[in-house]
C-alpha cells in the first residue's frame, strides 16, 4: 500500500486545493481544481484520497468509464501526487455497505478531511443531496513528491 503521509501533510497548507486529472474517452486528459483530503475508506478501512464531485459532472462520467486518476496537492514549492483508481459512492453510484445515512456521513467526512468547516450541517446535507454529490475515493497505486518534501 502506498504511503499517503506526504500528501496528507500538504492538504491543510492550502485549503485542500488539488488538481485532479481524469481520462476522456478519446484518451486526452481533463483536469480540474478540487478540494481533497486523506481519510479511511468507509468499508475497507485503508487510507484513501477523497473528494466530492457534483452529480452529472464530466469528472464522474470519465471515472465511470475509466477509474484511473491522478491528483496533485501543492503548497508553495512542495507537492505530492497520487496515481490510483477511483471508486465512486453516491446516489448514482451505490455501493453495498454504504446506505443513505452512511453516504451522508461520508460526504461530511470527505469535506472535513479536505479542511472544510460548516456552520449548518443540515444545510450542507440538503445541498449535497440536491446536487446528487458523490464521494470519489482514490486508492493509491503510486505516490511521489518533489525532493523538497
């Protein structure tokens, strides 16, 4: 199992801002900025990188077709990259062992792992459900950093 400690160390230094890259159907790369963090997988318990994606997004469509993903976190000149496979858990991507209540709590946990805070969790839950948000959990195959890390 790849060690996510270098990635996790950088998350709080710039609000969990990361660049995630997925593959389009034609093999080209699509990248976007997201907030992400490190957390325990809700079923297996191993450490993964997590982010929340809006239901219906191209990112989710790409990951459904090909789960390979790379995510990079940076702070100043320090950075860490994780290559791996994404697992989607959401209303359009159900997973055995994760019911509606577990999904609600998982979306909160991913948000918190990325450094998020919220004053009204009921409102947060309502927005996540309304936007059909999904957790994207990246199981690392390879982690690498720059030499300054």
